[in-house]
C-alpha cells in the first residue's frame, strides 16, 4: 500500500474498533439499565451476538439465571438451525412469561435469517429460503424487504417478544439501520414495526415479485394483519453514526481537511458513487482531503459472480478515478462492511485508486465485464486490493473512506 492507502486503512480500522459490542453492552448494563429483581434470561441474535453475550456476562455474571441463548441459524438465508433457534427461543420465553422474569434481548444486524419460524404450516423451509433469496436480490431497500418478511414470519416485527407479554423485556441494539429506524434491525423481533412501514403487498407489486415468491408466501402477504403492540424498552448502543464519527475524528490526525457526507448513504449505487466523487473533486486542491460516508447503497445483483455492494462501490469508483489518471491529484476510495463480509464474498470490501483500472488492464481484466456479472470480488482479488478482516463480531452497516492528495 502507498501512504494514501495506508491512511484510508488506518481510518477504517480505527472506526471498526470503535464499534466493539462487548464493552458497549457492559457499559449499557452497568450505567443505563435498571433491571427489576427476579430471574434474568437473555436471547442474542445477529452478527454481534457472541460479543454482545460476552458483554452481558461481563456485567451480570452469576446474576444471569441461565446462559445466554444464541440464535445461530443460517445467513444470509434461514436453515434448519434457524428454525431450531426459534423453537429454543420460544421455549425460553414461555418459561420467562410464566415466571414474569426479566428478558434482555441482544439484537444486531444480520439476525433476520438466524432465527425464523413461519406464520403458517403451509410455509416450508424451502419457501422461506426462496422468499428471502428473492427479496435480498431484487433491489429493494431494507425497510421494504422487512415489510414483506414480517408478513410471513412468527418472529419478526415484534412477534418474538409478544411470546412473553408478562415478562419484563429490555432490548439492546447494535444497529445496522438509519438513526431512529432500529425496528428494522434483524427485522425487529422485539420492536413494533415502524409506523410508516410500507405494506407488504405494495412492496411485492412494486418490484413485480408476485410470480417469483412461493404461493404460500404470497398467501401470507395477502392476508397479513396488524398485530398488537410490543411491551418493553430498547436502547441503541452502537450504530453507523458511531463508526462514521470515529473515522472522522481519526482523519483529523492524518489529513488536512475532512468531512462527513451523511446525506450520501442509501442511494442507488451508481448515483451514490457519483455524488461522493463529485464532492471529493470539488473541494480545494491544495490539501489532503478525507471524505467519510456510511449507510448501504442499493445494489441489485445482475450476474452470478462473487461480490457485494462495497466491492462494487470500489469498482465503480475505480472506473471513474481511472479517468483522472495523470491529471495531478492522487485518489483512494475504500469501501467495506463493518461485519467483515460483503455480499456472497469472504471480503469486507476493497480499496481502489486512480491506477486500479490501468493495473487491471495490464492483467487482461475488463472492469466493465466484471461489473456486468456482479463479480467485483474476483476483480479485486486478482489485483490484491481486497479488504479482508474476517467476521468482525459487529455490524453497523458500511463505511466509505475517500482520500485525495495534491
């Protein structure tokens, strides 16, 4: 890596360390959560489940009535373990309800597939898998995806917490959604659906999914009803803003100018890349500049390649930055997921600069072809420009770090 790439990676690594769930849970339990007397149970769901469970055990120790129940089903699609996790959670909640006990839910992003149970016996596991595969690849925003998921799930949209109406429920959240949108984290198993959530049938019709979803799923979507409110309280302990601010503060130590592009977060991927690069290039040319952005771009899958929205973001930026080759300034664009996994790839993301396309061409790689088949992972693997962290134990959406030097 050159100096500019090292700075981008340093900023990303610092931001990642700022969203460690273990100390965040411990701090929240000790300083902000006043649990009533009585038994204490806990259910942990999502990519940060292990770290959150350890933080809870650090804070409560022997006060926990039983070990934390971990939902360890499949991802990104539910599997047999997802169903088993739901059954175990139902049994624990039935016990907590009978005892009027405390239940601390530890919820983080990525949990939608890790615990699942259908609303009807007509819906098979294969139907659940087919529905989720269709939803996550159709280009819909997460709020739209979750609106449909809630229609056929006995877990999502607060359904899990409703199993124990007499228990005292508390939910700690590591959020992979926008501020104020925590009801969409892991499809909100313990929270009421957002008041402005779209109707499941409207989402299905908008993305023309009627013939793509199993008939059992469509039956549930057509007959979805409003459910009763969820009792309990919740607290967001980490989110994308936490990581963005940490990156921004670290950039102060390394570069002359830096800013947060908080409004560039959920655009269609090409639009988002264009907006970021336009901001980067519009700033004064006589100083090193860092631009930090978060959220999740909308990125429909077009081919059968390997990659995700962060790898594709880096590739689209590389194509545009290649046009600046030889004009003077140097650029770097890093895009990576805080969970360490991007799409169906084993990488968190990638790093690109104004030389990426030229180096790729020297290896016989056509960036447009890789983009067309959604194969950005293979492209950057050939260039040795992947960001590989392995599963990080946290999940607060994506980070994009762009640098420009004179």
